[in-house]
C-alpha cells in the first residue's frame, strides 16, 4: 500500500523532531550528572527538554564543566610530569610555610592570618606550598606593567616564558614581539603561549617572525579531542616568567586598549603584580602544565629559586576546570569568610553565585567593611546588565557598591584585612569554574598598605551605588537585568 507524499513528508518531520527531543532528553540527563551548580543544571535541563533544537548546539559547545582532556594529558605525561612536580617541590621546600597544628586541647592554632588561614585552607588547593622570602610589587595600569615586563625581558639571560589570553597585532603587540625577538637574538629560549579563542584575530603574519627566529609558539585550545565543538574552556592567565627569577601575573593582556588607547573605553584601569622569590616557581610550574597541554612537551627550565631577604609570604593559586575541586570559588569564599576588618573587592564582572552572595552578606553583617568596585562602563553587555540585579542582594546587607567612573576598570584585586590577592579571576561563573586562572596571595604590611592606598585612589574615582539606582530604572530595564542574570550560570 502506497502512502500519499504529504504523509511521507509529515512522518519524516515527526521522526526528526522525535529524534531531536530524545537527544535533548539524553543531554538533559547528562547535564544532571555533570553540572556543578543547581542553577546551571536547571537552566540546561529546561532548555534541552523544551527547546532542544536551539539548546543542543549550545550544550555541545558550552555544556561541560570539567576539562577531562587536560587531566588526561597530564596523566599521559605521567612520568615526565611527576619528575617536574618533584623538582618544583624540592626547589621550594626550604622556603615552604607549614601551618602549625594545635598540639593539644588547650593549644590554639597560629594567630598569623596568612599561616592559619591562607596556608592551611587555600594551600592544599595549590600545586606548590606557600613560601617565605618573596617580593611583590604592584604595577598600576598598562604603562607601568609593560615597562616592567619589557625591561625584564630585555635583561633575560636564559628563558622567557610568555602566556596571555589576548595578544593583538597592534602597537604594543609589535613592541612586545620585538622584545621577544631581541631576547632570542641574545640566545635566550623564548616560548609564547596564547589562547586560541582570546587571540582569534591573530594570523600567522604576527607569529611568522617569531618562528623564523627560533622562538616556540603554541596556541592553547579549550576543546577535548573527543569533542571539537567544546570551546568554552579558555586559558585566561596572563603571565611572564624570566629566567625562573621574576614573574608577572595580573589583568593586563597585550593590546593597545590596556594602555588606554582605545577610544571606546578611554583610560583603562588595571593591576598587575611583579614577583620575585620562591613564588616564581609556582607560576613557572603552571605555565609548564599549560605548555604540556598545548604541545605535549616539557622544556628544560631552571628550578632554583633565590629568596628575597626580609621578603613576604606568598601563595600562587592556579585554578581551572581540570581541578579536583572548584579552587577559585573556595579561595574567594575563604577570603570573604575570614575577613575581620575590611574586604575590598575590585572586579570588572560581578556576577556571583548564591554561595558568594551569602558570604558577602554575612561579612557585612558581622561588621566587616565590605566594598565592591565595578565599572560604570562595561565591555560585555550581558554581564553589565546582570550586575544591576545584584544590588538588592548585597546593598541592604551593608555591602557598599562603587561604580568606577574614569574609563574602564578591569583589575581583579581583593584586599582581605592584610592579605592581598591579585590575579586574573573575575567574580563570575566563568572564572569560578570554566576558565584557567591564576591568583597570587601575599601577606605583609608593605603590600597591604600599597594596595590600600591604590584602592583608596580608585574609590575616589567612583560613584557610590544605591538600591534606588536599580529600583528607579524602567521596568523593562529591570526585567532585562534579571533575564541577563538567569544566563549567568551557563555563560
């Protein structure tokens, strides 16, 4: 019996939609098993079941929360990686800080905030222990940062290791490349690692002179070999290591906008950190792990740190989607939870999850001076909109919100009492769970005082936000802000 042509067409369409729905349900089950946050899981399940045609492609690209390929790559290089880790641990062991444990019921733990707090709680999350004998200099804005980095590269004798999320073929991008070429001409080994997605505008015309000169260049890809569609994992780290003796970590990428030369943003406010001492080994180790993922190789490097006399305590925390635990989230929760006097946060993207919101509320309620600095002008419309929706959560609890008015504020800084944190991580889901990030935590009166002075100047360039700034907005703006917030867990 022959069926009419229209019936064949209807049957084909029905079967196609049924197959898509089944695939959506299967992926929804996968989301329940994989995702780490209830909000993200619910968002994916609802969209995959109700709108599978639109949701399935997005889930294939953004759905995973653990970078299994990175973990497997480290395991594949198990012997060489273990030797690398052992060498790095042996190098910093003489300078390692071991938290003093109570010896009996009446013996209290160490009073020192860094030893009893950061070292004991955050230390186990890091690849290398906290160390003494470090020096940290705060670099304010792009001009000071590039001047320090280019000066260090100009004095390099053996190795220059570079890693950035964004590298641009513009004025500072070419100056930076020229500095690397000059280091190579002096006989230094030069290795550049860039994020393929963050630096997607670059082509081989930028890299060709480096490769021709003998520099090694590699792109960090955030996709597992089993799922090439998966591009959400990004290496957001911005580091330079010179001769295993000096390292730079912070918010500055290689681009003219970081010098305030982009007319769309105007002045660009950022913070970087220059490190010396045993902490440099931790930055170098994280760079080696990322280089191993990108190239499958591990270069021969110097692992013999020199302590700075009278230096400060420091801990480097690399974090990312290959971690066993959500290291970045746990670090921020600890800093917020342990603050007694002040908790000053500067972040361009303030999209916290419920746990972070609750911690901020509790800190303010127990009398801590809690301040959050965010930019008045945003570079991401969705994030900028969603930040307004958090006013009713934090301002009534006593958290003071400041909007930076002089250009774009991009720094990622936390001052919790006298513990200073400078790095690459934002207060959003991407930094908490998806991006590879790096944060340097240090403790010392000089660093804390310098950061406090820096942030005081920044607060003077801010407008204090109020709850009315959100509530007086038109209803459609408030609705858009709330809608943008719903997308935060799946960004």
